[in-house]
C-alpha cells in the first residue's frame, strides 16, 4: 500500500524519539538526585543541626528540569491527563477529526509559549539573574523551558500528521500517535503492575 505519510512519520520518529528518551532520562536522574539531596538535607539538619547551604536554590533550579524535560516523552506515550468523556465514545474519522483538532490547539498554545519562555531566558542571561543564597545563574534553568517546549512542539506536529493520516484513511495502522486505551484497560494494567501477578491466574491457593 502506498503510504508516503507513514514513511515520513517513521523517519521522524527515528530522529525525535531518541531525543525524547534522553530528555526523559535526564529528568529521572534529576528527580533521583533531588531525592538523595533531600535525604542529606534532613540528616544534616536534624542530626548535626547544620542544614545544607543553598538547598532551596538547588531545588529551585533543578525542579524546572524534571518538570518540563519529560513533557514530550509523556505526550508521545499518552501519559498525560486527558478529559475523554466524549472522545472515548467516538470512532473512525470522527475520532481522528477531534484528535486532530486537539493537536491543532496544542500546537497553537505551545507556539505562543516558546517565544515568551525564550524571552524570560534572554532577560535572565542579559541581567545576570541569580539565586539568593549561592548566587547561581538562573539562565540555564530558564533555557531548558523553551528547549523542552520546542521538542514538545515537534512531537505535537508528528501527532498532527498521524491524526491527519488516519482521518484520510482510518484503515491504516496507527503511527506517530499515542496508543488509545480505555479507562478500564488503564485500570487493569495498573492493577497488574501493582500486584505483580498474572490476572489470568484465578486458581485458589
């Protein structure tokens, strides 16, 4: 079957997905490091009565990274919270039309946020903005926001193409869009992961 848009989506995924994975990994490392730092802060404050100097500054800068670095990855896997009371009842071209409309609105909003967030970075860089205690420069953390939002914009554009492709031909395999799961499917998967067992194994012990 002639599917040039599908071939394009595969090539785009091959380029963008590794970058999203790397950003997500960095966000996870930041979260782990901040948790470890929190333990050190508690021990120093409670046991030695000597809190870590600049702890608030470090938290302030690092939280920007783990708040936005993984946003494109989460968008790719469909891990964000969505209001699907209507969408989940739709099928075929009507479903893909509303998904396409939602992607268009998201692209519009993110396209507005990127230049404004870059302006915040530029002001911090030009004026030498820094934290209070350690006087750490804030511009690297502020630069993370437009970079992460730009990656999100690329992901949204890929999803837009994926939904447009399915709107044209709903029989094609899904590419470039997150897997659509019903609430009951998500709940069953979470129960399985939490229990660590096989749901099909109902034999009494």
